[in-house]
C-alpha cells in the first residue's frame, strides 16, 4: 500500500510539473513571441506584405482556402487598412487547415518538433527556478561541498536555451508553417 501511494504521489507531481511546464511554455514563449497566433509564421506568410512566399503562391493558397473553407482572406488594400482583422482571418483559415491535415504525418512531425522546443523552454524556466533554489539552499556551505557549484552550472546550462529562445521558437515555427502550406497545397480535397 505504501509503495502504491508513493508511486501515485510521484506520478501526480510529475503530471503537475508537466502541466506547469506546458503552461509556461505557451504563456511565456508562444504568447510573447507570436502574440498568440497573430504573429506566428503561419499567419505572417499569408499576409500580402510578407515576402516569404511569392505573390503567385499566396494567390493559389488563398484561392484554395476560399474553395475549401469558404474563407476569403483580405486583399492588400483591406489588409493595409485593417491588419488586425486580416491576421485574425488568416488565423481562422490556419485553424481549418490544421484540422483538415490532422492525420498528415509530415505535419505532425514538424508540430512535434516545434512543441518539443517550445516545451523544452518552459522546462528550462522551471529548471532555472529550481537551480536558483538549490543555489540559495547550498550557499552557506558553498566552499565545503560541490553542491553550490553544481547548481550554478545547472542554472547556466538551463539558462542557455532560454537565451536562445527567440531563435528556437521562430525557426521551428517557420519550419512548421512552411510544411503546413506545402501539405495543404498538395492535399487533394
């Protein structure tokens, strides 16, 4: 009975930390860098002012969105005068594309990669916090044990991905967006 309660408690703590990690990664990194979905590459790539895709590729993609989902994306003039709603309209279209391609293995792999790095960053926030707690608790004995130095080293290691977070989240978000539109265009509806 004692073993079962210990395992249950450990599983509950791991589950709680996983949920905190996921929450931190979404709230800190995805919301901060991408303003939820409004600034994600999946949104930016379909805006007229963005230069990632050619004008023709955007035209084909927008036409397929209109045919597939009945969603008409803003023209260049409309987008210029009301960019926020143009972005919201693209987000709506992207959600429909994601739903359509839910079973697509290539897109799933890229979604897992993006989610892995985003969640890794959330975990690094937790790890830096726990490293700081470890540094604080081991400070009085800093010269007698290697624990103090150990927590400093861990803190630096976990801080590094956070410092690189802009590059990681942007890069893997861009990979995902590229594959999303490639797979959408090649999807037979």
